[in-house]
C-alpha cells in the first residue's frame, strides 16, 4: 500500500538525498513480476510470496475494517459481527489484492455470502463508490482516511489482518542500494513495532 511505501521512501530520501527514486503502484502480482524481471529493486507487498527467489522482511500488520456510507445502517455502529455482512452489497478490489483475499477468506470461513456489486482496481475509486452509497468497502485500518460521508466499522468476532513486507530478489539483497533500503525499513519497523516477532 502507498502508506507504507511513502513512509519508507521519505526516510530513505532524507538519508540518501542524491539517489533519485521512481515509484510504481500496483497489486501484489504486478509488483512480484517487476522484481522477477528486474524492473524494480524493492517491492512493498501485503503478503509473503512463496518463491525461494524472493527475500521478504516483515514490516507491519494491521486489522482489516469495513467502511460504509453515512446513511448505511452500520454507520451508527463501531463494530459488527462478520455474519452481519450476509447478503450485503460490497465494493471489492480487483483479484490479486491482498485485502480482497483476506476478507474473502474470512467470509468463506464464516460461511457468509455477500453481494459483490462492483470490482474496482484502486482504493480511491472504492472510497468514492462507498461514499456514493453503492456498497460496503473494506480496507486496512491504517489506510482509512476520515471523510464526512464515510464511517469505519471494526469486526468484533474475527481477526482479519493484512501485513506489509519489504521484498527484494534474494540474489540482490546485499547490493548496496537494496541493502540500504532494507536497513531503513528495518529501523522504521523497530520504532513502530507493529509486526509481532519472536
């Protein structure tokens, strides 16, 4: 997600102001492909890629929440049970989105069927759709921004999380620029301490 990447890029840029940075935003599948074809040095992904060629450093973990239009019946609530999503109209991210995978996994485990009325490839467009009352959206709590037409709602009976990992090709982990970026990310992670470690 842009939040994590921007936090790391800002700190990295302060530490290494002469290095020019180029940023591409996309879903996890696209970013993994960019690593594998050497068009990206580092990717911030919301999951661990099951590929021995990729090194993943845990960065953070955040709960997934729902958000609704201010006129929705859930807008007067702080928390809902996942079963209350049964039959609800929902606006989802595209296939390949880790947030979508997390909510769909939780819904399947709870045997809850939703009404997926729209699939959109960007967070911003989902916010706009929910603000228009088209359906309910889901997002990592750290990526929800207050808006007068939107209301966040936590889940009371399930733990749904997305994680952020800093990824690079294992063979490039020790290259000076990649190693420097990982060092910055590790320092930020340790200060924030949002990812449980043994």
